[in-house]
C-alpha cells in the first residue's frame, strides 16, 4: 500500500540555536541544507516569494511497505520512500538507493537538489529521490532482486516514463534498474525501458552513462582552471572518493595532463608529489580499498596518516566525490585548495560554504559539476522514447555540449551579479523554474 503525504520534515527537524551564547548550528540534513541554499540564492533574483515557499516542500512523498521472503524462508518488511519534489518542467527524475540510513527527510532534500540540477542543465525534468531502508550488503543476490521487484510493484502507480523516472544510486546499480524495469513492464503488459535510466545497454541503457558524472566533473575542472588562468597541464588535483565519479574524473584529468597527486577510498588516502598513475589504481567498484595496495607497491607513493587529510592538501583543485557533509565548520579553514569542485551530492555544509567564500576559495557546486549523470540519463530516456541508439562518441559529444551551455549560463550570473558559483547555479535554476511556474500558473 502506498500513500502520498505532505512533507512534515520541517516541523520535526531541530531548529537552529540562535542564542547569544552559541553560533548557529550547522544543518544536519540534506533537506535543511537545500532549503537554506534556496533562500540564500533567492535574494539575488526577483522571484515571487510564493514560488520560493512552494519550492521548500515536495509535491508528494510516497511511503511503502516492502515485504521480502528471505532465503531462509523468514519474512521481513522494509520501508521504502519516493519523494517527488517538483514537476513544473517535466517528469520527476532521480535515484533510488538501498541504504540503512535512507529516510523520508533525506529523500525530500535530495529530490530538491535534483530539481535544481535538472533546471541548471535545462533538462525537461523535475526532481525525485527514493530508496529502501536496508543494508544491501546483508542481502543475497536473490534477495536483492526480490526486494527490487516488490519495490517496483509498490511504486508502479507513481512512476513511469512520463511521470517519474528512477535511476541507480547508493546500493543500486544497472542490474537493479533492469530488474525494476522488468517488473514494471511485466505488470504493464509491454516492455517500457523508459521507466528507469541507468540500465545495461542491452535492455535500453545508454553507452557512457556510468562514466558521465565523473566526466562532467572533469569538464568543469577544465573550465574552472581556464577561467582562473591555471594551466591544465600540471594542475594539481586531489580526489576524495575513488568510486565511479572520482575515478572517472581523476583518469580523464590525468589523460589531459593534470597531476592527480592524491586519491582516497574507505581504506585510506594515497599521496604522490609527482602525481599518481590513476589508471593503475582500481576504482572502488573494480576492487574495494585498492588505494592501500597501490601505496604499498609504488615508489614515491605513501598513505596519508588520516584519510580525511586529503581535504587539507595544498593543491590547486580538490574534488570531494565520496559522501555528503565532509567539508564542515571544523575543517573549512584548513582547506588549502584554490578551487573545490563537488563530485558528491552535498559535500559542503552551508556554514562551511560561507567560510570558504569568505576565504576566497571558489566552490563549484554539485548541481552543476556532477550533473553529467542526470544529463546522460536524459539521453538514455530520449533513446528509449524514440527507440534508437546513440554511440558512446555521440553521448560524450552531447554531454560536453550540454555541460558547456550550463557552465556558461552559470558563469554569466557569477560575473553579472558578483556572486558565488553556488548562488549563481541556484539563480539559473530558480529563474527557469519560476518562469515555468508563472506561465503555468497556480491551480485554484
């Protein structure tokens, strides 16, 4: 059973302590951060306050029970969510994650970021996000498939190529999307590949989808380096999180001549002053915690004492591409990079962002930098709708063109309004959303 409920997270979230004795507390959730960022950017744009207020809340949050018969015959019931934030510009779009810390509030906050991300890229989508509260590491392959198929059935009334299009996220992958698509299609009585993106190419996925978020991060690093008069050849880069995003960004920058001097995974962080051979270091999906082995086997490379020290290295560009909330008030003053390009979603807290801005550190936000993922998903959706296939060269060419269009739109706002890159990205996104809402109007 599924119910659509209005967002109540704002009421249940702890309020900031504004007493004279204490500094305002940092936001603890993606939702709080997303709302603060929205308010902060809105002052730079002549937009109806009613539009801003509407955008603080999701259209709907679906909560579903997902029963699963385990391999031992026992039955366990998991809770799943699908937050649908705003669809004024098109169907909801966003990932599905399997993770023990999934929550309604997190899904709402992440769905808001997806709305901004799609608008920054000028894609005909709104924002959605969802997931199941489960540790996928505790599921067998059979159990994961059964959970996915049942979750697809519970969400079936609320998703579809013209309604809401999920994609892979933490704890899910291309295979998960194939199961979801198959379950949905079987119930609908026809094959509908466009219900999800991030599928294997053999069942309607697109070439280049997995590499796309990392590729867009690398493209943004290239443009930012050029904008601030850094030579890409010899540019020093540190990448926190050597997963799909971080590894693809690092390898492409390495190919372009940058010196990737440090990368990290959950096992630790490796550093080499003269640069790493990024292609010789397996990504986390290729071989978990391979950074440690590379450091042990490679002359001139060594592990940092603490994996988080990578955030404080003296480099030209820092790419936090692991998880959210890693740059905080506790370490923002210690960040020595000149440019931060966000590969992960929400790696910089609201308060830390202000500290970095005051220090003159240029932060290129996630809603621009890692938007290659949703852009490639848009390409996949187009291919599914039109029943045609693009080559990987076409995908890469189109992705670069779209990223450059978005970069130039945000750069124009940075220059015209003398604001930060994050505020500029929000101004671009909010302007497009507000215009769409104005034209469509408010239903009585």
